[in-house]
C-alpha cells in the first residue's frame, strides 16, 4: 500500500480565515508544522496546538533549536 492511499482527500476545511482553518484542522490532525517567516532567520516549530487566538497560537512543541 502506498502512503498516499491512507490520505482522505475528501476532508473539508473552513477556509474563511486562518483561525477557522486551524480550528477545523485541529479536529482532524494532532501534530502540525508551523513556519515563522517574519524573523531574520526563518524558523519552524513541530508540535500540538494547545490554544488558538485571533492573531496567535500556543503550541506544545519543539523547533530547530530544541
């Protein structure tokens, strides 16, 4: 079995805003990769989203630094 055969391509996400997308994605997925592009050195974080605010998220995570 190929890996992509396990993916549900019929999943629908709420794309009205970034917040609504994250809220709908958290219902289906446990772990996320979030990239920070606004810093001098772009960084990424891998983990679980704990709280979703209007302009930010709180994650239980680790990143490229540790």
